[in-house]
C-alpha cells in the first residue's frame, strides 16, 4: 500500500481519519498509532499555531498523513503549512472557481503554480531541498471545503478546477448558510449536500464528510464518500472518561 496520501485519495481508496484540535503533540502521536489513514489538523477553528503544527508533524512522522485545515484560504497560511511538511491542505470557505484556482496556485511550485520557495522542515531545513521540490507537486494534496450555498451554486465548475484533489463537505456551515443551522435532515440541506455529491461523482472527484461519530458518517461511507472524518480528539477523551466514570459508578462498593 502506498503511503502517498494524494495518490491514495485520487485512486478512490476509502480513507478514514479523525480530527486533531489539541495543541499537544502527544495527542496526535497516540492517534497516529491507532490505525487511521489520516489526521485532520484543525488550524481554522482549533487553537493550533504553526509551531504546534510543526511539533505534531514531528511527533507523527511518516506513520500517518497529516492534512491541515488552514485558518484561511490565502497564500501565507498555505505556504507556511506546506513548508512545515504537511501532506496536504484543506482550504475553508472556497465558494468560487477563482478561489479554488488561487488555492491550487499557492500550493504548487512553478510551472504549475506560484508557491513561494523557502527552507523549512519539508525541505529537511535545506538538506533535502532539491529532492522536495522535485516531488512536492505530485505528493501534496490540495482539498477545498464546500460549506456554503455559494459553493453549492458553483460546485459543477469548482470540481473541474485543475489541481483540486478532493472536496471536503462542511455540513454544519452549509446548513447555517441556508438559515438552517445544524438541521442536516432538512430537505434544503439534504438537496445541497446531494448536489455536491453528484458533482463529484460526475467528475470522479473524491469527496469527504465529517461526523462526530461512526453512526453519523456511516450513511455517507456506504453511499461512496471516500474521505471520512469521524470524531474529534477532545470528544474521544471526554467520551472515554465519561464511560469509565459511568462504569465506576455501577461497580459494587467494596
């Protein structure tokens, strides 16, 4: 099995991941040994700063692909995260073809894009500079989030942007943009999600979905979504602790 996340994604392989929000490398290190195909590092809603992302990437190493959701779909976060050695990026709130094209351009070195050239962890701090430049355009995964009704309206064109490797559906923000926050079963929300899915299906574009539990993502996994994100590190910790406490309370007193 290839450990190239982008290659595995584009081949249609089903990839199972979970979300990392805690700024502690040990948390991601534990999750990396469980058997997930990828880890979603949240630098948009989470508290992760660049130095903390670097620490996580160093702790995880090559055991599992780390894909970083950017704080914004702009040039500086893209090049900073990729220079740290992330296997890929997820750009939030990409609602137009122009935005999608910009994300690709910032993430690819010339001649495929305009990614700035620096010396970072990805380049072995300069020691593997030529090697990284030779392979980066082929190895770095570029995903965009479809999480607004405007993205839905433009999705047929967005999925045809050269260099986009996958669409990550953002169901909660999408429902909010429709004035139906969290109402994922509302017909308007269901229809918007289906429009995104069908656009991806028609072009062979990989599509991902997030849910807080296995039950939440299972219908999408069964439908053919191949990039699955289930659960959050904080909830893993909280749920396990709560379950243990419940068991202790049921234990007979000595």
